C-alpha cells in the first residue's frame, strides 16, 4: 500500500471510559471506533504499524489519505465546479421587515 497520512479533516476523540477512540472523517462523513493502540500509532505517524485491514478501513472512511493527496486543492476544485455548474440554479429570497407575507 502507498504511504498515507492523517487527513486534515479527521478528528479523533477519546471515549468517556478511555478504552476506545472515536474517529470521524469530516470530508467524507466516515465514522468509526478504534482502540487506544491504533490511535497512538496514528498520533505518532506510525501508519505502517497498523493492521492492514484496519488501515484499509481508515483509508476507505477518509481518516487516512494517500500522502500525495492535496485535500484542500480537491475541495477548492469541487467548489469551483459547483460555482460553474449551469444545470441548476440556487435562489435565496430574503424578505425585508416591510414584507407582506403575514
């Protein structure tokens, strides 16, 4: 497997009982639970020490990403594509305090 890094949009939170760590990939919405040892390896950047099946799931959930991925660039491109999209129209109506909607 290629080298990976922690996504800049990943969040790790220790559970109240301190036995598990919840992981959330904010970019793709992936949510999971890992044990303290895996969390320690992630925090220290020891991604090769993580079991392959766990590592693959973390990549699939967007917690870990390939080292060459430019996440900010990808999001900027997605935003620009949405702005340039011509098959939909977003419209916001903002009534004033003098409107007659009531």
